């Protein structure tokens, strides 16, 4: 006789009201990062195109000068040997009256041997041009241009110029009789490029905001549909379980449905795994361009003499925000390692007292700037077995959090004591505190308390998640007590002798 089994309850992986907003936030962050990267790539490529077109325009102006203004004034003999005496004075009059206009800082004539036969700066007459490799191409009828530094004809040193070299032909002649070099002050070209770049940056910013604003409702609708679909799947599974339990002769159908449900759960796990791989992949791909951006910003800041105060200010903003993005990418990669079970720690003898002192010293300037009293109470304790870098990260996260949530005039106490078998570390503040109903959620990734949102306190919601993972990887324990408008105390217990084969806790963080 077949007995009836009570209906089984389908497990729920996470809180349903939180699922759609959290998925929406992730989509919004990732799509914003992709759009920003695309905008920067477009800005870079268009800037290159504008610069190239500006240089081409200068080259065409040089060719026009050679063909229109000088062709009737120059003689073939002007290119045969260095010009001297009366002819030198005549060419000085022609060039300084017609060619050396504002923006043109130098000019030369040279022959096919590369010998300079005339130069506005007379000391160069009779010498050879430095770009000997290009002389053959110029006399084959090709124009050349380059950005270099030179001395102007008035004696100004190290002037950055756009140098254009064009062939000079006689009327009706195909073969060049000589070549003309014009040096145009690069600042004139930079002004044109800068104006175009500013206009393009404004257009891209408007387009980016418009695209993001139009994309956000779509993301909201898609995430809502996903949440609704998941709810329908759960309802269908519950209904199927009830029907199968109610019919004694439908055991085979019940087993088939259970297999189908298992397959659905496997597909859901696969989707969750693909999501984690996507986060890890995007984080890896973002690290390289962010590192490149920071490198070029640092190079620009090193050349501060050529930048205006406003430009330096803008570059410092870019540097500061790219650093924040790089830190966020590092946190995302660490979380991906934790989820994949690849999070490892380097166990060694660690003087936790020294780690605490270093963290206090590093956070002291922040505390002074916020007018918060930072106090440490430390007692000697034996070395423990752990990862020094990760334990420093735990302490930095806890102290910086306490300073961020403590208003001016407040106090942050860092206490280190030795228990029977553990090192006890406490970070207590007199800050804003956390509501009781929010405290169980603090160690979940991307969670931000209502106090942080209300007071516009910056952060990503990843610090405590990573801190908990590191503590548990050391076989330790982290707890928190808090009261709104009174303060928060975080307590960390780490065994003084952690096992060298410490395993990752079984209750891994939810994806």
C-alpha cells in the first residue's frame, strides 16, 4: 500500500523583495561602466582624427605658400649653394614680409643633398637638415610633416612646432628644384584641437546621459519580468508537488516532475555561475584600461608646468575617481575568487600589535581632517598564524568605516586584547549607528544602510563582505552591535594558532 507523503516546500534562495532591486542595481552599474568606456574610446579616436586633420591643414598651407608666394620669388640658384651677401638680404625681405607671419617661427630652404641654403635663422645656413632620411621622399614630390622641438628664428629655445616640409618646383617643371620647411608654433594647432575636443566632450556627455536615461526604464522592466518569472516558476513547482502527492497512482509522474525540477534548479545554478563569470570577466577587462588611464593621467600631472590650474584640477578629479574604480574592480575580483573557492591566504607569523599600530597611523590624517578623536588601547599578545596583508585589510576596512560614520567631535576606539586562545580586536565609534532590522544585512555584498544613504556617505557595500570572508578564512568570527545615534562596535576574534590547512567556511557568501 502506497502512503501519502506531506507536500514538500520548495526552498527559496534569497529574499524576493530584494532580488529585483539588487539585479537592477547591478545592471545599471555594469551598463554605465560599458557606456563610459565606449564614450572615452570615441573621444580618444575623434581627438586623434581632429589632430590629424589640423596637421594636414598646416601642411596644405605650407604647400600653398611654396607654390603661390615663393615660386616667382625663388631662383634655382637659391638651392644650389648657401645664399650669401645681397641675395641673402633679398630673401630675408621676402620671407620676413610674406612668410614669417604670427604663428610661423622658422623657415628653411635646402637642396637634394640636405644642405640648408637659406634659413631665417642665419646660423643654420650651410648646415644639413637633421631629417636626412626624408630628403629623398621630399625630392620625389612627397610632403612630410612631424611634431618636434626647435629654436625659433628669433632665438626662442625648445619651441614645440608642427614642421611641414614641401617640395618647390619651377613654373611648368615637374621635378622639384629644392625644398621648403615651415615651422608653425604647435600652440596654434593645440587651440583648434582643444576647442574641438571641448565641443565633442559636451556632445558625448549629453548623449551618454540621454542613452543612460532611456536605458534605465528598460532595465527596470527586464529585471521586473525576471523576478515575476521566477515567482511563477516557484508557484508552478509548488502546485506540481501538491498534485503529485495527492495522487497515489502517479508516482512515476511525480518522479519525472522531480527530475524536471532538479534540471530547472541546475539551470538556475548555471545562470548564477555565468553571472559570476561575467562579473569576473568584466572586472578583469576593466582593470587594464583603468590602469592605462591612471598611468597617462600621472604622466600629464608630471608635466604640470604646461598645464593650467584648471586643467590640473580636472586631471586630479580623473585620477581620484579612476583610483576608486580600480579599488572597486579589485574588490569584485576578490569576491569572484571567494565565490569560486579560490581564495587563498599566506599563513605566517604575524605581530597583530604592529598591524594595528600601522593601521592607526595610516588613518590618523583622515581622523584629524574629520575632527574625530582616534584612540588605540593595545596590550601585548603572542604572534598569531595568519596572512598579514589580509589582516591589515580587515583593520583598514573597520577603522575607515568607523571614521566615515562618525561626525566631527566624535570618537573611535580601537582595542586589542588577548583572550584564552584568541586575539580580540574591537573597533567602537560614537557615530550614526545602524537600525536593528538592517544589522543582519550588513555583511551582504552591495548592501548600504539607510543612514549611509541619508547622509550621502560614500561606499560600495563590499567592505564588510570582504572583511567577513577574510576573518572566517582565518577560522575567526566577526560580530556587530549598534544603536542608532549612539554608535557601533565591531568585534573580531582570531585564533592565536590558526591551522595551516585552514579551509574556507562551508557557509560561503551568497552570489
